[in-house]
C-alpha cells in the first residue's frame, strides 16, 4: 500500500484538529482539557524545530560557503538576495494598499462595534505588551538594526533564536575565514560541519514524523482559544481583504517561479506545502525554517550554497505577508479612527516604513502588531488612539498571523529558487528519508 504523502498527512491532522477543537468548545471542561492534555504536544514539536534551527544554519551556511571555489559567487548571491527580497516586499505592500483603498473595509465598522472592541481588547495584556515593545523599538536609532546584527558574544547569539541575524553574520565571517586559510588546513573543520549538516537534516526528517499529530494539537488549541464570534464576523471584511491580498501574493510567486525558473508552479506548491502548512500552524517563520530548508534543498533542488544563505536571511528580513498586512491594517485603522489621515503622502510613508520595519522584525508569532505601531507612528497617528487601534484588529490577528506567515515562507522559497536559477545552482531534487541508512545500524 502506498504511503500517504506528508502534506496530505499534515492537512488531515490540521482538519481533524479544527474539528476536535470545535467539538471541545461545546463542553465547559473542553478548553482546559485541550490546554492540559493536547496543546503540550504541539508545543513540544515547535520546541524541537527551534532546537535545531541554529545548528542547521551554522552547519548549512558553513558547508555552502566552504564549498565555493570562487568567493565572488557568494557576493553575487548576497546582493541578488537582498535586492529581490526588497522588491517582493514593495510588491506586497503595494498590493495591500491598492486592495484596502479599493474595497474600503473600514466603512462597514460601526461605532458600537469599535466601542465593544475597545472594551474587550484595549486593556488586554497582550495588546499592552505589543505597545510596550513598539515603544522600546521606536527609541532605537536609525542604524540600530545594523548594530544589532553584529554579536558581541557568539555563544550568547547561538542561545537565542531571536538573534538569527547575529548567527548568520558570525557564520559568514567564520566560513569566509575557513576559505582564506586554504583547503588543506580547513579540511578537518569542513569535514566536521559537513557531517553536522547531514546529522541535523536527519533530525529534521525524524521530527517531521510527528508533524501530523503536532498540527492537530496546535490547531485544536487555536480553535478553543478563539475570540468572540460576533466580533470576528464584524471584522470579516477587513480579514477578507488581507486574505485576498495574501492570495494575490502567492499568485505573484507562482508566476515568478513559472516565468523565470521554468518550473511547474503546481509542482512547486506541492513540494513546499509541508513547510507552508507548518508555517500556518505555528505562525513562526523561524520555527518552520528547518523544514523550509529541507524541502527547498532536497525536494526542489536548490543548491546548499544558495539555500543556506537565502532562507535564514529570508526568515529574518523577508516579511512579505506581514508587510502586506501592515498596509491593509494601517489604512483600515485610519478609515475607522482617523479618516483625515488618508492622504497619498501618508500611504507612501507606509510603504517605506513597513519595508524598513520588516527588516528588523522578529520571525515569531505576533511580531506584525509591533511593526504596525511603528508604521502608525511614522504617519503621525494620534498616540492616544493606539490601544483602540490595536483592539480594532486584535480579534482576528491570530488567524491572519497564520496566513501571513504562510506567505512569508512561500516568499523565502520562491526567492531561493530565483537566486539559484540566476547563478546556475538550481538542479534536480535528491530526496532523503529518515530510514535511508537504517540497515547500516541494524
């Protein structure tokens, strides 16, 4: 009997998780049961993925750079990666602004709904936490993000997944130094990191064996903790505009894949789908990174020289889905609370600020709301309305966060294919299973 493909297993797990979560909402004890006995399995899975993210970046990037015979190739890869990421982010924000101005989702929100949202969420601990984080980030200087990229302690950077850019900077410096001492002297280190890379990728294969059960747990916990259905319904038009924009961004990616790389776009979506589904379930590009790297390298055929740089950098600075959301959310908030601010200059400022904010944004759940406060600050949005503004969109933020993270991950995979094609590093897939070498240890 043919084994069901991984993306179908994950999809079935997600659907069963949603159904189970919905059923549990019908019982008084349902939410506590899911929280105590189901959710921990999803949390463990996400921890496993985060556990191997830094070792994977370290081993994969060192292997990719140390395999280069010409160091100028790495410069070409780096420049093209940054340029394409900036380009796709500008496209994403522009799509969001065009849609929100055409469809005017803010027109359907009554004063009574705004008042109810304010009562429900304005004092929420998570909303106040996001405001505090944004305030702290706003105090930083214009080049603070560059300063933050350079670690003062490598081991400290390795201990924190939120400092991924620091790990990348150290690893690039380390790998280039390996090249410069000559192949003979670097060989022991190169052999070590080559083996480490193989081991960590095998860990990805093993962790993915529990993915269908983990997404069941993650989706069930999302459903039982969902917010007031009436408020969700009131914000349906706004959420619909965001989702439509995200779907258009996916369409942009598949057209790019089809036209530039000459690959079948449906094949691309099929091969990257396990990473997309995990991104949807976890709302974290960083947690999904090990799976994204495994799918792009083994199932799509992007050379490690490209993927080991493009994907970790993308998980940190490429927030296409989040940036699109910034544009829609900022204009939606202005339509409801501050219509006099809806000028062309403010909307151009949104494009620039959302682009810059995406570079410094953490690849973790909820980072988009922190970015949003920074974007609103850039256009002079009244400071006393910030709690109301966040309360206005908070009810649907989690499901939209899941959707935009899916787009972020798809964008990373697309750019890795485009860059690989541009430097002649897009080859044939070479899929490895977790049990390929099992006979050797039996």
